[in-house]
C-alpha cells in the first residue's frame, strides 16, 4: 500500500543541531532590527501598564495598524511580546527588561535614531576593519566615531548620556577607594566632560586637577566644575593625547581610553603621559578589565571594539606590556568587583 505524501510524518529540523537552522540563526538580520524598531516606536513602554490592542498601539505610535501588526506578529513568534487575545499584545519576561528606569540604557542603545544603533551599524564595516586594521565605523559612516559625533550635537549629547551612568559608577569608586596619598595635582587625559575629575576633587579637598581633551569638551567640563563649586581647583584645557601633554603633574589618569585604540595608538598615548609625568609621578590606567565571560570566544565585545573604533580589549598582562613599551613599570594593580581596575604605572 502506498502512503499518500500528506499522510507521511514530517520531521521538523532541530534548530539546536540542524546545520541549516544554525546557519539561518547566525545570519539573521531581521530579528535584531525588528526588536530595535519596536523599541524605537516605544512599544515596550506602551505595554508597561498592561496589554493593549493593535489599534491602541497604532494610534499611540503613529504607525499604520496593518504594518505594525506585521512587526508585532513576528516579535510574538520570537517571544518578545505575548498575544493573550487576537491582536492584543502584552509584555513577556524578555521585554520587561526594556521598561522603566532599569531598561532605560537598553532602550537608549537600541533606539534606531540614536548613537547606539549608529555604532551597531559599524558591524557592516567589519570586513573593512579586518582588511585594513582600521575601524568599521568609518567604512559605514564615512569617518571615525569621534569625528562623526563632533558636529552632531544631539547625537553627542545622547552618546554622553549613554556612557555617563557607567562613568559615574567608575568615578565614585576610583575617587573614594583609590589611595591618592602624595598626589596634589592630577591630569585626566581624555577626561571629556570631567565626570571622573569632579568626583576625585570632591572626595579629595586638598587636590587640584586638569582635564585635557579636545576643545569641544572643554566648555562642558568647565561648566561641570563650576556647578560643583570646584572652579578654583579644576580646569580644562584643549589638547590631544597624541601630542605632548602639560608637564609636571603628580599623576596622569587615562580612564577608559586605551581600549578605544589599537596597540600602536595606545602606546603613543601612554608614552606621552610617561614623558609628561614629574620624577616619581604616576600614570594610572583605569579600565574595566574583561572577566572570563567577556574574554570567552563567544563574547562579542572584542569585535565590537574593532568594528566601532578599531580598538581592542586587553587583560592586565597586555596593559603591563604596553606600559613597559612606553617606558613605565607597573607598581600595583587595584581591582574591584565587576572588573574595574586601576593599573598604577611609574615612569622608569
């Protein structure tokens, strides 16, 4: 007896082991952008107080209901949203991570009109970065990240906000728990808006400090110092860490800068700090060093640094080697939970 084709059992591929299914998952572009589109439209926040109908969501977002329904159907299938009733949508455990204050940083990064999405797009230039040793961002956007942000005030402000929460946490720990004994004048090299230096000077009333950064950052830093009542002890001057730095300070901080650069550029920055430090001075490398999960082969962070800025993640041994090439010896390493680390370098 012949079995009708429709009566035969159809075995679906195992998405965990089937090579074609794995390849499809690895090369999927629709899902990341569908999630970002929903976030950009504000859908998770609109569902924060409970389920809403397609019509309600369409009216609130200003999107055609049929078109929005196509997006939501896809995202329901992938678990981002639930559909308790036809064309009525709700949050899931996954999308609850996108709402409220706790989800603000994620939403900001995923917003397709913001700097996070612009940086994510740099992955489109990854092959260029691999071929040239440069960055992928330039290949996609026409110029490096820092130049691109320089004449886009809105994106620059959003970028600073995106990075600011992390920076504030780092600043508080470094300011209050690092041993600043013997340091009267500190220069924060590439110190941007002065968040770190402000925290240090607040915690150490006897110290004074200077931010050295590109001219666009100087006014912002000075405004921050004035608002904090630090105008008499803090200043900001325009300059590049690829050029000679103001000489004679007790310590030069390079906070979360070197990861943005390849080895040669990072060496040049450190060398300028070492050359400027007074005899017996310090060069302090402040970085969140990667733990085992970040260094794992399946972690994207190292490739992200390559794609966005042409930089790389480094561990403590690699920073020690960089310091040695730049003419300094590592005198100590202070590490906190979460990976925040101060590498204390002394010019030879």
